[in-house]
C-alpha cells in the first residue's frame, strides 16, 4: 500500500465538473525572485464528489470557528488577499460570523 501524503501547502486550485471536484494543492517557492516569480510547485491533487467537497467546507468552517472560540483568537485574513480572490468583505464576514 502507498504511504499517505503528509505535506505543507500554501495555495490551491479547484476545478468542478459534472462528475466531481479536483483540488490541486500547491506550494510557493521558498525564495522567489521578484523579477521573475516562479509558478507554485504542485504538491498533490485530490479528487472527490462535489457533495464531499461541499461537506468538507462546512466541517472545516465548524472546526475553525471552534478553534477561534476556544482560544479567544480570531484568525485574520488580510483585506488585500480577499480583494485578490474576489471575495467581498461583507460575504467574508457573513460566512465567518460567529454562531450565537
């Protein structure tokens, strides 16, 4: 049997099709040259049903919210990053609104 993958990733791409989702996890170069940025290195691709992907999003959200509640630390994401990803601040705030 193949050993499971244990890797660090700092970026990803997602593709959806009629039969499922593909998530490609990537890692940025350790010391990028600002004059010629290197593309990220592919770490792994994980394929699953769209139902599985959608369920994972909700479970990950729940765990992150529990972590923030238990530690009293809100994990910040820079507004510049949200802008680059095309995520409106109000959409972000609504998604991460603490449960009451």
